[in-house]
């Protein structure tokens, strides 16, 4: 399998996984609702935003300050993990 096939398969798997996650308004995370809608994976400690919503999440919810080591970009999405306090607090607000 060449590298492009690996990337294609990983992208397909990622998009299938997104379909199984709840997509919620950022208000449910205790964030400004103008930040839009995001996918939440509490079990894995991540918040995932599509590219258009990532800009809103960065601006309206202050995710532009999330440590760059806690952010991964893949398949047109930004994945924010709970190793950053801002992300962790938003996930805690969603759960509680």
C-alpha cells in the first residue's frame, strides 16, 4: 500500500468515526454559541471542528490560545485535545 492509499483509508476511517460522534452547539460546552457546532468525543478527550467552524471556535471561544501541541489538523478538521486546559474545561462543562 502506498502513502496515498494510506491517507485515503485514514481519511475514510476518520469521516466514518465522525458520523458516530455527537455534533453539538458550542453553547453546550459552556462556550460562546457563535463559535458554531463541533463534534465531541468525551471518551478520547477531543473536540473536533470542521475548517469553517474552526475559525469561529478560535475567535469566539478563544481556542486560538490552545497550545499548538494540543491541536492536530486532519482531513479538513481541527482536532483539539484535552491536554490543554481550555479544551479540558469545555469537555468538563459538556459532561456536567
